């Protein structure tokens, strides 16, 4: 974990916590391994030099005219500071560096894996135990909660008293301790909270807690059916896949037609002139402004911006907004929950297909850089498209905001920036943290009682924390840099976008699912040809 641009690790003026990227743990471990490799090469060169020195020493012993060089050669060949000794030191250093890198990586992976495994096993065990096990677990949790409440009230009463114990508790739970971002800080905040002996509200859990517990809930659901249910694979992805299959089967039973994904250029209404043209972007904030503007369109819309640079090169920006519909069964609007679940389950989805269609229709060249940016579902689509289309197009960078992409792979050569808010649950809905990779940088912004109110960062404002406009503000802080990982990503992004002087032209595309054409000559084909297109309708309330 590295400090944010404000010099903090989450508790500063901006509350940014940066993980991964060029300054992340994985990158530092790779740098450690690279240093070990250099030490190994140095040891090899020194060992060869020691062999040459010993041969020269042996030759000098048989040459009466070489008496002056025998003593220096003896020291180099066999002395305590000779070449052979330094070769051994270099080899020892290389082994120590590699051992340290392996130990650190193993410890970090084992700690995360052990906690996740514990949650999965508990959830699976409760599910296998059936309703009785769940009832007993609930009773135990209630009893434990009552004991914890009793202890908390007692500690608060003791802390408020004019006794040595109260003085000690006040000192131990002061602002310095309460400001810590760990279990000690949480306990200090609980004990020192104002408002009397009884706690008012402990607040909602943060996204990290939801991310940890969600796989356990999924494992519990999978274990509920009768019989032994094996605990295999990713339970969150398995539950998502089951819902997708069930929703599709239900829609088929109801006679819903099979639908294909179609994209069409969005044209201005008669007399309205050209569509709005956003300026050439220079950073993540500009990209997310485009995404936010597209989210306000009355139809499911993807933006494709062409950037013609002064040197004759061309790059492209794909902007993808988030979820618009709660539909699960593949309705007209493809920006729905059915697409969300398909993305989590690693199943084919309509929006990734739409992005590919947009790029092909626009004639994007295989060597022209493409930057993908999206909010919520749009970020998931951006990551999926980057992985699926990197062999066809040159994906230069990916920016996501409020997107659950921890379980989604990305090619190692594609730099990505993932923005999250600590109170936003949506990025946690895949049940996995974002991977710490040299090319994947994650920024989490904590809630702020002052600086973020009204912009999706007020404590407890779960719905507001997911808003795209709030992520634009976070991206502005990220664009300011000041962190090794952020600076490295910004450099990669500017390499694709340019300096903001490119000629920018955006085309917007409407995306829809339409009934698939029936075989020619059938009754269904005749009806489909005469059917009136289904209106997309306005977006749901936000």
C-alpha cells in the first residue's frame, strides 16, 4: 500500500489509498527479484574472474620474471578480500533477496487466502447444516452481540468516570488512537463515541467488509440444496451463473423471443444541429465526464471519440455508462442486471459484444490506441472488452469507476486504473479485491464528513457514493498525481490521449436487444418483418 497524493494512507485531506501499480507490493517484489537477478549475474562474473585470477597466479608461479605480481595475485585469488570471496558474497545476497521476495509474497497471499477460506468454510458449513444450523448460529450471534453490547456500555461508563480507570481509558481511546485504520482504531472509536452510555448506531459496514463476507453468503446459498454440495470454484460467480440460467429459462417459458444485440449511430433530432462534442481528454477525470454525460441520455448509449493528433496518428476513447435497468432476462435495454450477472459469472454478455461492434463499425485500426472507460457496469464491460479484444485492437489503457472487477483478468500489458469509494458497495459485489499488479492501480477514497458531502462521499450515503459525478471528483484528485503508481498510469494514459490538442470528434451509438430474425419463409419471420420496433423508453429513476 502506498500513500495517497495528500501524503496519507487514507486519513488525509483527500482520504486516498493507492494499491497496486508501479509502486504496489507486486511491483516492489518484482523489483526485488530483479535485484536478485542482477546480484546473480554479478556473482557469475566474479566467479569467472576468480577463475582467471587463479590461472594467472598459477602461471606467475612458474615464471621467474613475474615475482612482483605474485603477491597481488595471491591476494586477489585467495585473500579474505579476493575476487572469490566477493563472488560468494554476491551469490549470498542474491539468495537472500530471492528468499525475502518469496517469503513476503507467500505471507501476503497466505494471510488473504486464509481469511477468505475461513469465510467460505463457515458459510458452506452453515448451508450444509440446513435451517437448524442457521437458527443456532443466529442465536449464538445474538447472544454474542448482547455480551458485546454489555461490555461496550460498561467501558463507556468507566471511561466517563472521574477515576484512574476512566483517565486511562480516555488516554487509550483518544483522537490519535481512534484515527487509526485498524482494529485498535475501531475499538477506540466505539468506546470513545459521544452520546451517552448506549451506542446510537455503529454505522453501515464498509465495502471491504461486504467484499469479505459476500463469498461466505454465496457459499451458504450454494450449500442449501439437499445432499452434499461441494465447495468448488468461485461461489459468487457460480451464484451469478445460476441466476442468469434461471432467468433465461423463465423468460423462455414465458415465450420471450431470442434477441440479438444491435448498435446504431445516435443522430440529433431535426433542427438540433450536432450532438454535444466533449473536448479532447487529458486525464481520467475527463474520461469519466464523458461517461457521466452518456449516463444522462434517454437511451442506452456508448460513446466513441476519435482523437486526430498533430503528428498524423489517431487514437480512440470508448465511454461506457453504468446499469440502467433491473431486468434479469435480456430485455430491450442491454445495460441491465442480466448483463451484470453475466459479467460476474464470466459468461458472454451483450455489452462487450456491443463495444466490439462499435469499434468495427468505426473502422478502428489494429495499431490505433484505444482507451476504455466506464462506470459501474461500464467499467466491467471495459475490462472484459480489453481482455477479449486485445488481440484485435491496441488497448492502451482502462479506467473504471465503482466497478466490481477484482475477479476479471486483464492482459499484463494493459495499464488499468480502478477508482472506488469506501462507502460504495458495488465494487465489492464480486467478492474479490482488485489484484495487486504492476499495471493495475486501485484508488479507494474514504468518506469525508466535510469535503465530500453532497458529492457522494458523505458517511453513510451508500447510494450517493456510487454516483459517477462523485467519481469525477475523485479522478481529479488522482490526475494531480504525487504517487508513484498514479504517476506511472498517468504517463501511460497521456501517451494514448495526447496533450489535449488533438482534434476530437465523438459519435454516440444506441445499443439495444432486438428480436433475432427467424428463418425465411416461416410465420415468425413474416410477423417480425411487420413488427413495430419496441421503444427503449426513459431510463429508470436514479
